[in-house]
C-alpha cells in the first residue's frame, strides 16, 4: 500500500502547547475533551445508541475494530470490550469504560456465547471478502443465543463515488494517500445486499432463528460535507478545534435530519433467538 498520512487535525502536538507556559495545561485538557467527541462518529453510533437504550444495564458488549478513541463507549454510556489489532495507550486513558483487547477480529479471545452484543462499525470495508466473513462469523460465535449482532459499513456505488471524490481531493491537496479511505479503495465496494446476505448466512448457521433490521445511516451529501470540512479544511478551516463546543449542544436536534436516503452507510441489526424483537 502507498504511504499513508496520519490525519489528526484536531490534536495539536503536546510539545507545541508546552511552549505556551501556564496556558499549556488548560489547552491540553480542552484538546482532549474536544477530541473525545466527533459529529461524524456520533452519527455512526446513533442507531446503536437507540437500539441499546431500552435494554438492561450490565450488558456484555463487544466493539470490534473500535480503535483508540473509545469506540461505542464514547457515544453510548455503557462499558464495553474493544478489540483492535493495536491501540494508542495514551488515548485509552480518556476512555475508562473501554476495556481494550489487542486481537484480530477473525480470532476473538472470548468464549462462545459469552457476550450479549457484538458490533462492528466501519471496519469490514478495510478487509478482503474472506476476512469480512471470518470477522462476522467470529462475532456471531461469541454472541449468546438471544444476543444482538450489529454490522455497519459503507455500501453502494454512491458511497464509493463519494469516497473517490474525497480521496482524490485529499491527494491533490497533500500529495498523500487519505488515511481512512486508502484501504477502502483497495477493495471492491459491496452493496447493501452483499452486507445483508453475509449477516443472514452467518446468522442462519449460528442462531437458526433471528430477525433482521437495516438502518440507513448518514446521507451521502452530509458525509461529503463533513469530509470536505474536516479532511480538506473547507469551507471552515479550524472548525475541528471547536467541533464539540459548537455542535454537541445542537446534536439532539440535528442528528435525526442527517440520515435521509441515499446514505453512505447501512447498519444491519440481527437479533438472535425465537422470541427475537428489534
């Protein structure tokens, strides 16, 4: 793969802040607070927050491919295990509800049927088709017979066209490969039907009885606007540094208006068991 540019526009290097003397402490605390909430990720996890809202406390939750930013725990007030191949240990200090487990999603270190919820968001598109199946199969294995399996990913030609637009603009602007979209574009884009079929096939083998629900997530136009804003610095450069301050207060009003079709992402909810209910 080509060189990947690490894109962290919202985090100023701490050594630079320390040059500011007594201001460094407050600015570092603000930076960590601001970076802990991103509009695009809040929108990604919103359907999951809604699905878990009426469920009992103490659920055993697994977030596969969660990264070091807290994963689901940053947007749903519940503890969870987070699996990824590597973690930034410094960032994990900001997410005490996440128990980080360094492992492959295709070989989860959990006993069969030991978890209530297993979710994977915006991770499978980085993998080959065979690896995608292996990860979803492992997720289903560790979920209890009446548990909830959640798989979300970008789907369809419109989503791929949007990714190509942003990746090309980023390459022109920086001369580098986009850090998030580079791997996406190495693999063929799958359709909503492909994603749904994968979950159905795995669920039929693992659970037998189950129910499915598909949620449309983040309008293509909204996704493009956010990527232009935060990846390319247009039309409001610097907004990343005040994103949480400005946008989190209006999020409850804003979020329901941002998921109209066509959407960038589809999320498949699979509730296992005879008495399944979604």
